[in-house]
C-alpha cells in the first residue's frame, strides 16, 4: 500500500463519515455492526445482501412537521418524497466515496423496492393479503445503533423527533466503530396511536400488517372478503368510495407523488423533544388521496 493510500484509508472512520453525512443535511446518523443487527421477522440480515459487510450506516431526516399536520396527506407525501431524495442522494454519494476508497458499499433506499410475498415461506400457504418486506429493516437497523426504540405505533421513535423521520441505510465493507444500543423509554403506552388508527391495524398489544396495508395503499377499511357473508358489507363500502373517488385521476396523481393514504399513527404520537413547542394541540383527521 502506498503512503497516500494508507492516509486515505485512515480518514475512513466513524467520526469522519458522520461529519460528512451531517454536512449533507442529514439530521441523525448512527453506525451498527453488520454482524450484530436486530433481525426482526422475516429476518433481514445485511450479510445476505453483502456477505463481506462490516458496518451499516443508518441515516434519518426529520419530516416537515407542517406537512405531517397538513389537512390532506398528499401534501405530506410530496414532502416525504423530498426527504427520501435527500437520503438517497446522500447514500449514493457516500457509497461512491467509500467504493473509491476500496470498500464494497450498498445503499439501501428510503423508498421502494420491497420484496413481495404472496405465500407464507414457512407453510407455503397463500397469504390472505400480499405482504411486502424491505430488503433491510431500517427501523431495526436504527434501534441496533442506538438511534431510538420501536413504539406501540410500530414506528421508530427517536428522542429528537419522535416518529417523525424517514430512514435510509448504507451497507459497507468499511469497519467503522459501531454505536451502542440504548434503552430510551420514550413510548409511555398512551394508546393515542391505537385510537387514531382508522383500519384497526394497531391494537393495544400488537400491529396487524394486512389491514394497515389495505388502508395505507387504497384507503379501504375492510380486507377482501374470504367468506360469502362478508361480501354485502364490502360491496357497500366500495360503492360509497366510488361516489367520491375517481380511480383514474387518483392513480395518475398517486404514481407521480407516490402512494400514501395514512400516517395517523405518526401524527397522534406526542414523542419528540424538538417538536414540543410547534406541534399543534389539535388536528383533524387527514383527508386522503386528494379526494374531496
Ligand atoms: C413494507 C413497508 C410497509 C408495509 C408493511 C409494513 C410492515 N410493518 O411490514 C406497509 C405498506 C403496510 C407500511 C406502512 C407504513 N409504513 Co412502512 N415501510 C415498509 C418498508 C419498506 C419495509 C418494512 C419491513 O420490511 N420491515 C422489516 C420487517 C421484518 O419488520 P416489521 O416491519 O417490524 O415486521 C412486519 C413484517 O414482518 C410483517 N410480517 C409478519 N409476518 C410476516 C411474514 C412474511 C413472510 C412477510 C413477508 C411479512 C410478515 O408484519 C410485521 C409487523 O407485524 C420500510 C422501509 C424499510 N426498508 O425498512 C418502511 C417503513 C417502516 N415505513 C415507514 C412508515 C412511515 C410507514 C407508514 C406510516 C406509512 C406511510 N404513510 O409512510 C405506515 C406505518 C405502519 C406501522 N404503524 O407500522 C417508515 C417508518 C419510519 C419510522 N419512524 O419508523 C419506514 C422505515 C420507511 C422509511 N424509509 O422511513 N410500510
Ligand atoms: S398507517 Fe394508518 S392504518 Fe396503518 S397502522 Fe398507521 S394509522 Fe393504522
Ligand atoms: S402514541 Fe403513545 S402509545 Fe403510541 S407510540 Fe406514541 S407514546 Fe407510544
């Protein structure tokens, strides 16, 4: 190794990487040991994506709180896309820099793609509702590096922003000093998120992914029926929706500004030190999908 090469490698350390990332406008950065990630279910090891991975750099950008409490979720969705853009651009930039220094590096986007599961891999049986899962669980990576905890709303809560941040990660071969996991006690179990959830996905003791998926993606409060006696109620619901919704115009808008029909579990949560003075005290339920 030449002298110049070894001095460049010395600059690749946790503090320097964090400083570089924060200079790009990222609010929170943490580093997890790739071999020691909390895996969740189904397990999402970083080493499945890169067997030689040493570190996972986790980044968070706070949402615009004005958009979180805007009257229509489409305003938030557009703003959310910009947080994703900032995160993804930074991940690409840092990824390229690390590869120039000789470390294989993989950015994991704040947005899609996701793996799609129609069948349960354990039993081979068809799921009632298709499930989607990220290539890496960003929430679990964030907990692994002491950025926050997972609240009753099933979201990452940080002391700074509560649930109001978007996440992104970079998997790399570079060995960087990891941050330690921490206990926070941010979620006091107030159940405001449970009360706010329009689909019933959030229960006091669990999160059911299927009703959330159907509400988040289509704004529907019922799953597709599996028994004949469920059909009349389902058809009534669809007819009610068709009175005010225009699927064609809506689809065009959704494909341009991404899909999101709900963030009520995020809006309801009072955690987040930085927002204490500007978080509205009252806020009506957010309208969805630009429909009147
Ligand atoms: C897929 C996905 C969804 C899906 C499924 C959610 C889910 N929990 O699985 C849907 C569309 C429903 C969804 C909804 C929401 N999401 Co989402 N989502 C993701 C994504 C892309 C992957 C999540 C994931 O795979 N996690 C890994 C699994 C292992 O962990 P898990 O989520 O705890 O576990 C669930 C699954 O395993 C599933 N499950 C259970 N058994 C099985 C079996 C099989 C075979 C499969 C496939 C799945 C499955 O159910 C579990 C929950 O019970 C992440 C980004 C990422 N790459 O991490 C964003 C992410 C988690 N979402 C986010 C947000 C904000 C939301 C929403 C508020 C919607 C919105 N408008 O943005 C809601 C919140 C719902 C909630 N309270 O959890 C943020 C969270 C930020 C934060 N502060 O924590 C993330 C991190 C995106 C980001 N870049 O910031 N999401
Ligand atoms: S995104 Fe909406 S439907 Fe899904 S858990 Fe949160 S509040 Fe419930
Ligand atoms: S709203 Fe209350 S119960 Fe739900 S995550 Fe936030 S603090 Fe926890």
